[in-house]
């Protein structure tokens, strides 16, 4: 076990399973300690998610650690998530190490040689952050009791031991079986690992706490580990780590909504960066729904084809499911369509992948909505971009010349047919480039985070209401930055009120708050 040159307080959040709320609780502790004046950093050695982000220096990292960094009031840094796995097929993922893609690897190969190869990157990132920050909030993945994966663990108990970090074990009490999952996890970890677990947190509790107290007393007597928190079930708008949230959401057919716009997002099998639509979901006059069944598409006010980790496979899904025909029918009815990144590529005439960069397919006709051709190359384009709106057509009339910011993550390069004008003039890493394309009421762009731009989003929503022959029924909302800060503060307040923070400080070796 290595030791850091600087004494840094640590807290690790591990779970009895996936989706128990580790990411959100880690974000809460990041904000709590940031509010107390500490210099805080998140850390998760290995993340598996299709929601990613690009840092200022062009590195790619998991969105969950970006959220935690924002909660901690610091800039995202790829060291906070040194290994990112982006599923690209049933048994394989693209491996991103320290922000750079290392190609696609099968799960079997990754859980052997590749995982061992990534450990030095993980430890270097971990100890670098320990040297620079006063508090490190560390997140685990899945469960530390997965005996079939423990020999190559680089994210759970091996990290706790490497960082000499106390662990809070989190269980989701809403799904049932929480007591058994806690006891079972403690039984399956090694004795030295069990010794690192200093507290238990039950998350997503609904009901009267007094009725739960006998169970809390039992678990403390059974395990000898204190219960340091029972966090109630809550709905605070914090970006989700992966597509579990939309996978579990019930698909809703199109319905007429007098006070809300109907925005349909196609739920692609390899959907990525669905946090692009959080800004729309935050608007009181917008109802966002995810659709996999063409029969449920209906006639929305706006149709969005989102990003994809496997553009050709998802394009094949559109064709084989009948969704492609429905998209063409909506286009004929002049329903506005917006494609982002992979969705933008699918809207073109042709998508080519001659080197099998993303899939086994080499090329496929696109939807033919936008006059362009896309070809994939081995090197991924990852940049933060800033520029101006060039178009003055459609919904862009209300924001022509305004500033837009976002980020790009793509391996495809799109060539527009002659005579067609781009939507944006962007600058990335000091270089200027043109992005986006429009054809009638159909639009496409590589820019993730496009709806986070307040003036563009307001222009779009005003335009959609005008198409209904109505004025927008609500005033302009708060900026996305302001809403994000309110959410982080609300989350911190909720967790602070429902955990024994003084006990947790004691576990971490922090002085009592004055």
C-alpha cells in the first residue's frame, strides 16, 4: 500500500449492488464538504457508462464524476475517472484510459490483461489527487462482493486499501432485501476488506423511520457496524450516470398536452449522452419521453435522434424496427427533427465505417434527411467548443449571432453536399470549424450540451409554441447553471439532515465542524 505525501481525508462510497445511489450520494458529500470550505475532489477508478464528457484539455471522462466535480466546485479532470468503459456491443466496450480511447476490447479480455494494465494509471491518478486535495470522495462500482470479478478488482476494495479510505456501504431499501444484501456483502468480502467498512447507509427510504428502527438496531447488532444514515427517497434533478434511468422508465405514447410541448427522444439501443436533454426536462412547459416502439411515437412537437456509441448498429435498429419509416412519415408532416452526434450522422445519406471502428458493419444508407455523408476514422475527436449561431432559419431566428458552447465526442467526420450552409461557427483548441446542417425543419449537429445554451433553448421552445399558434405559457426559466447549483445545494441539505455527519467526520478523521 502506497502512502500520500499529504494528509488527505477520504471517504469511499460502495454499494451492495449497482444503482443503489452511490453516484448521487458521492455528489452530495462533495457539495457538503465544499460548502464547509474544503478543497474536494471526486474519484472513481473505473466507470462503465455511455454518458461521457470532454474536459477543457480534450480528455473524455464519465459524466458522474463531472457532476461530482461540479458539486465540489472544481473543474473536471480525467484523473477523477482514469478508466471509462463505453459499451459498444453485447460483449465489448471501448476502453478510455486517462481521457484517450484505446479501442474496443471484449469483456473477457478486459477482465484479464487490460484490467491489470490499467492499474498503474489508476494508482497514479489516485495519489496525484490525494496530494492536491484536502478531501477525496471516492465512489465504487457495482458491489465489492462480486467474487467472480474480485481477482482483477481496480475499483472497489482494492482502491479502499490503496487509499487507506474508510468505506460507507450503501443499500437501496426501496427495492427490498436491503438487510440481507448488507449482511451478505459483509460475509463475502475478505476480513481486511470488511474492516474498511465503517458505516452503513440505507438509501431511498419511503415511510416512517420509527417503523424501521428495529431493523436498524438489528443490523448494528448483527454486523457491529453503525448505521450512519437513512436517506429518504427523493426526486432532485441530478444528471444520471447511465441509461438505467431511461431503461426503467415506462414508455409513454404521444398525448395532447395543452400546457406542455411533447418532445420524443428515440431510445436507441446504444444511446449515449442522454443528459443532453436534461435542460429540456427542466422546463415546466416541456414533457420529454423516450420511445422504442414506433407505435408510441405519435406526432410530437419535436423529435430528437440522440447520440449513439454504435451508429451503424443503431441505424440498423431504426430500419428493422420500423422506426425509420415513422421518422420519414413525421418528416413528411413537417414535424421538426433534431439529430445530435450519432443521430446527426444517421440523418445523412450514407454512413461508412470501412475500418470497423465502431461495429462489424462497413456502411449503410442513412435516413436521407440531411444532404451529407459520414465516414468513421480511428482517432476520436474530443473537444470543448464555443462559437456563434450562423443560421437565421427556423428556430434559429431568435438566436442568430448568439454564443453557443458544448463539447464534441465522435469518430465520424461528416461532409456536407455543396451548396448547403452550416449552423454554427465553432472554435476548438484555437482552430475554427463549421458544424451542423439544416434541411427544412430537420437539423443536425455534433455539439453535445446544445440545449444547455439558454438563448438557443428559449428560441427553440418559443418557436415550437408558435407552430401551435400559441405563445409560450411560462416565463423564461432560470439558467441551467443556476438550476444546477440549486439542485446540488438541495441535495446536500437533504443528505446532511439524514446522516450522522459528525460520526462520518470522525470516521474520516476530520476535526469537528466549528
